């Protein structure tokens, strides 16, 4: 996330839950996010799983 963006989102009432640089992934309705570049593999797996689940 670009520097300063998290502060702007917080000021708008967004509740940030991925605040660590780890391998955390999160799904909120149809939004899939990851906490850092370290999570790319897990994020890809979750995205594929979610897409397949949605198509069935």
C-alpha cells in the first residue's frame, strides 16, 4: 500500500485488518486482499478457490 494511503483510509472509516508484513489473506464479500508481497502464492490459491467456488 502506498505510503499515507492507510492513514487516509482510516480517516474515511475503513477498518484495516491486514496490518502486518506476513502471509495473511482475507476475503470480505468479493474483495480478496493480502497483507504483503510475501502472500502472493497464498493469495493466488485463495483467488482460484474463490473463483471455482463462485462458478459451481
